[in-house]
C-alpha cells in the first residue's frame, strides 16, 4: 500500500518512482516501477458505461487427436483476486466473469463451491449460472477470514461436467481498522532505589488485530507522561519496538518517591501519528527498598537487672530507628553482643513487630561470682548495607545488667554419694556423714537434714550434722536392692526467706556374704516307675552371688533309710545333678525326696530341700499315661484346694435352695390349715377331693384318684372290663346340704342323713371291701385303716393329751379325754 506522506502537486506529466523489495532469507531482490497520473474527469458516457470486468476462461487441457485424448501444455495460471476488506459496495459487487469456450456450442451452467459459497460461511460469494458473473454480497473482514479458496465448475444442462474445475483464490486486503490493544490496562513493575541509568524495569506489550506484516499491524511505543516528575521528568524511557522500560536518570530514592506512574502509548502504522491508530495503558513502577540506612540506637546506654539463677528473663529492651521500609530485610534489626559476655550467658532476640532488641538471660548467673555485667551491643540488618555506606557510631550501645542476690538451694557434694558396705550390718551402725553446702556465702543460714526416700526403712539421718545410721539389718537380697546398690534420698533445707531445699542420693553398694542357703530347683518333678527310660535333672537356687553360690554339692540324707535305698543322685557339674531310681520298680505315687545342697561359700552353707517327685506309669517315650499326671503337672496344691472350695460352696448353695423350697411348701400348707381360734370346730367340716398315702407315698397323680374316667374315656374301654375302684356310670346321688347356720344339735342328724345317702350311692365303694390298686411295693410303716370302730377300739387309750393341743382340738378332748359324760 502506497500512501502520500505529505501534500504535493502532481503535474500533467506522469510521476515515476521505483519500489524495491528484498527477501530477508534468500536476499533475493525485486523492483517495480510506479507511474502516477491524474484521474481523468468522469463524463456522462463513462458513467453510463459499466465498468469492464475481467474474464476467466476455463483452460483447455485435453483435445482429441486420431481418436485419442492428448494433453495440452498449460500456458497460464489464474492469478488470485485481491479484494479490500470493509468495502462499502454497492453489493452485490462484481468481481470476475467465468466462462468456457464451449458455451458457443452448448448451453452451460456455472457454479462455485467452497467456504464462502456453499460452505460456511455461505452466501458471501455468488455466481450467475448463465453468465458466470462472480460477485461478493457483503463487506469482508480480514481479521475473520484472510483468504477464500473457491472452485468454479461448468456443466451442461444435463449436469454433465464439460470442464475441469478451476481454483479461484480471493485474498482479503487488510485495512487499518483495528487499534492496538494492551494485554493489561495496568502494568506493575519494580526497580531498586539507587539504580544506575540503563537498569531494566519491565516490559509492556500491545497487540493489533491487523496484518502484523503490514504497516497496519506494526506498533511503536512511547511514554506520554511521568508522575511525579521528581527528581527528573524523564526518569524512564521505553524501547519503541519491544516495549522494554529502562531507567535513563539516576536519583531513585524510595525514602523520597516510592512509586512512579507512566502513561504508555502504542501506535500502529509504525507510530505514524497521522495515519496510525493508538491506545494507552498505565505502568506503575514501585521503587523497592535497599539497605541504605543503618539502624541507630535511641540511647547510648541501657540498664537492666536480673535475679540470680533465673533464665529466660528479659533484662533490658533495646530500641533502634531505621529509615528503610518497615518489615523488610533492610529494616529488620539483628543484635549482636560484641563484648562483656565471655561465657555466653545473655542473648538478644528481635521483636518482629517493634524491631526492639530483647536482652534475655540464657544461662544461670551466680551472684556470688558476678554481681554486674556491662555488655557491648551492635545493631545490624538482615541484609548488608548498600555499597559505600558504613555503620555510624549510633549503631553500637552499652547494656548494664545488675544481678540480684536470692536465696539458693543447698546442694550435696558429691551427689550421688557412693559407699561400700557388707550386708548384714546390725541396727545402730554408723555408715557415713552426708552433708550439704549452702551457696549463699553472704547469708548466715542453718541447714537441717531429713530423710526423703528410704524404700526398706533401713537408715536414719541426724538433722544437724547429717550423720547416717542403720536402723535395720542391710540385706543385699532385698527386692529394694538393684544391681547390689541400695538408693536412699535425703533432703537438706535452710532457714532463708523463702526457705530453700535440695536433695541428695546416697548409694550403698552392698557386698555379699554367705547368708542364704541353696534350694533345689525345680521343686516338683515326675519320673517313671522304673529307672528307665528317664531321670530327673535338678539344679540349685542360691540368692547369693559368687563366690558364695556355686559350684554346689548334692547329696541324699541318711535318714530316712528309704531315701538312699530308693534313690540315687549323681553330680553332673557344679550347678546340675541328676536324680534316678535306685530300685527297679517303685509304685506310682507322690514322694518327697530330701536333698542336701551345699554352696561354695566361706564358710559353706548347706540346706535340706524337699523335691516332690511324682512317680507314674509311662509309655515307651517316657511320658506319664495315668490320669493323675494332669493334676501333678498342671495343677498345684493351691489350685486343687481352690477347686474343692468352689465345689463345697456350690453344694451349700444347692442345699440352701432345697431347704428354702421345703420351708416354703410347709408355710403354704400351714396357711391352708390355719383356722381362727374363735371359730367353733363343730362348724368347720372341710371337704377335700383328694386322698393319698402317707409321707412315704407322695409320688402320685391326683387326677387318677379323683376321676380316673376323665383320663381314659369310656368309649374306648372294652365292655365289661373295669377296675374295682372305678366309679360306675350312674346318676349322681343327692347328698344333703348343710344349712348356712345350723344348730349344734343338728350335727348328728346331718351325719345320719349323709350316711344313708352314701349307703344308697352305687358309686361309693364299701369301706370294708377289699380294694385292688396298682402295686406300690410291699410293707408300710403306717398301720391298717381298713376297719375303724371308734366306739369299741381304743378304750384303754388315754386321750388326755388332746387338751394340750390347743382350741382346735377342744371338741375331741371333750369327747375322748373327759369323763363318762
């Protein structure tokens, strides 16, 4: 695209100039001559005449020769059609005319295909099927589609292809219709203060939707303004092609100007202000802090005090000032003790919020050794100072720390104290003196001693002089002695204000003496009835240690004589021996075999220890096969006793339950027979529908005695077969009913009427008849009741004892125990 840079007159003569082009890769060059001329003025005839349209003719590629198709050489190529975007029309706008030289002989139809014609976006290009005129129907946008590739077709009226399709390329020529757009409207960058000119700051970028290879898309950048304009209005510059922003002047100082705001402009057409389109964005540049200001103390001397023996206590608070940006490495202070603390008893920590230095005691201080410290402290930053800047004298200060005397704990020395003593010392033996020292040399104080821990209660300590004396016999074999050492702790307390105390440990290393006799181990064993195939291996248990323990001597006593007659013992080594049967057979059972064991002490100590041996029947492998083996091997005497006690308790509980059940039954029967003593016995004739035997005949079914026919229906019984005691099938007899309140003299009439009814009752068996019941065994402790005659029998019997039975038997006592009346 050739533009006029400025206005100039064009003469009637043609203006000519050359344009050169060069390929950057191949360095190939071209040139073209441009001739400018004045447009002729339009006449009415020229307006009426339609503009001339270029024709595109289908090339002929094949022809018949001697009956065969022969290929013709193609001598031209259809050039692309260039169409500017955003054309204002009118539309449809004719582009080219497509025709075939066969339209002279045939009636042809023309069509185009491809994106923009019959493919999306459809309808942009149309063709007249008769004339072949190709037209565009609306303005084009290069930023959407930069090139269209169409194919033109020619067919006859029957749809037969008469020409090969030809390719038509339509290039959309770019117009400068898009402004540059920045990727961000606000850009943020940083630059350290004190930066030299030429320091890179940041890069801003804009894009243009127009063709980047044409002037329409070539951008140029420039800075429109800078705020603030101190110390110079041109502190920054920008590369007009890349958008890189750099510093061009010195004097950036964060303490004066912390931020700059730049207005950046991007213009296309290579920055041409006349024809180019432009846009702006904002660049915010923050000046970052560097350590160009050292910290300075607010005072030259700081004071503090601390009690002795206290740690993690803040002694003094050091304050500094720093002009750098707060809470940055250039502002954060780091304190260092440069003198006055050779033993490292102090440390200084920085408060992250206030930047103050907190002087802290990290090791205990003894007033008796040091009463005052004078520390030299230097303040620095987390990062070194900028080049060329030195620390002023105000970056160093002095800290004076006074130590306060306090009452300290008494301490034992040495602690623990170790002494060596033989065990077996008698009570009242003085062992040692265990005293404590008071570190407070400038205080007049007394120390008293008490016992704090004495697990076996063997010792006592004198409260004044700390002398330790035994109050019991020392025993090395005590469970309170670990690894031959007995530990006791004592307390020393002073009378200061406040009183303080300290503890000390006395360790008594007990030397062993031969005060424990050896014992057989194990205490229970088992063997077979015959000497073969096994024997019993035993050893000795001695609570003493060498040389008062093994090797041991094993032997059998002379008494009783059966021991050496039945058993023999063989010493295997210093600690083990073997017990075997001496006779060929010993009856199964449990035997107690005494064994004499002697240790190697000086003098030696002997003991007769009992070994319980279970002799049992064995199989071929030497294992016991009888049932007693379970008890002997798995259950001890205590376990057997526990089992027996459980069984006895269980039996007692069962017996108590049975007794309770019987007592409940008796109470229930007593309640049923209980009659008010005020009632007249003559008016209390009770009728029961059950009869049974005595106390030895309680296992029976009352339903069989009351109504045997209800158990076995009559319908299923054979005719003529009945038990003699079974009630015959007859109508129920009518027994007399006693009046509710009878006269005492009517009792005899009532009994006589009942007797007559019973005599006439065919269902009542005669009382004197022989009744046959099921066999219940022979013999009975009760007398016969088959014949009772109260009027004749018992005449010689004395019934006076009925008077002693209470009011219930008063009537019987009057009838039988009285006189003739």
